[in-house]
């Protein structure tokens, strides 16, 4: 993955999806330049991440270098990178891939921990308003999120699996597609937090992404996602 996750490119031709998003993240980045302040990691890939500073403004500019510690699920990873785009609150950070950092990031975002952190948001434990046709919703903080939608009769209608900077989508009657997420932005909604995702569709399904997604599915507990749903999704992702 040579490009930064979520580089802004206003001239590109995108497809769009508006999806509900969980408003909290447990993955944080503490920058050396900002003592006492932590960024929330909104999205991450092997090559970069999108950061949000909740309080104050960061004062960084495109091209600035930044270093710090990425923290998630009891893990810590020292890293550095350069600012590729920014506004007052957000930063698109491209990782410095020297000194084996890419391998370290892949270990940090391994499938075992992604699967173990897939929390079922559809079970009502978080007191969120969930669309009536959304049957299953699982989230593993920034790196992974799964949406499974249903028809009115209860049959599964479509799913979207966001896996770092890849989108895996199956729609009843259309079939399986994958794409690269290139931009997201918050959408104002009266009762729920939503995001609009822009992505490029791959010419053919990305086998690497499908393999990783199926590996994660195989490790999700039955209490979070029933076996029949896992089997269904796995079959649909077998391109």
C-alpha cells in the first residue's frame, strides 16, 4: 500500500457510501510535540493514519515531521511520519517506512487482535440509535468495522467490511466488490453519528483483503457474530 490512507483528492471520481459510525475510539496517538495531548486515531492502514485532536488545534503544516507512540489494546508502538494533509483538528500522517516500521505496524494490527477486539454494537449495550435494517454491526476501533444489512423479510441484503483502507462489499443481486477508501468525512445527522466514505472500486476483487477478512471472521466469537452469519459472509467473500 504505497499511498496514505485517506489522502484528500478533490478531482478524483469516487463512489460514496454513508454509514453509521461509532463515535468513540480506543486507539490513540501521543505525539512527542504535544505533551499532555493525545490524538484519536480515526482511521489507519499499514502506510498511514488519520488523527483527530479533540481539544485545541495542533498548529502543524503539510510536510512537518511528527513522532510519538501509538497505543491500542495494551500495545505501544513508537513511530514517526510526515503530515500529508491537515486542517485545524485533523492530520493525515504518512508513516516513515524506514527501520522496519511497516513490519511493526502489521504486527500491531495483526488479525488475532483485530478479531478479539471486534465489539458487537448491534446488541444494544452502547445505547446507540441503530438503523432498523442493520442486523449486525461489529467494530475493532480504527482498523476494522463490519456492517451486515437485512431485507424486510430478515434475509441478508448486503454487507460492508471496512478493513483499514480497503472496503469489501457484497450486495444481493450485484455480487462482491472491493475498493480502496480514499476519503471520509463526518455527516450531520439529527440522531446518529455518520460518515460519508469515498472509494475507488478495484477492477477485480482484492484477494489479499478477502483473505485477511475471512481470517478475522474465523476468529470472531459466536457471541459477537453467529456462526451462520460467519458462514454466509465467508461464502460471499470467496471470489
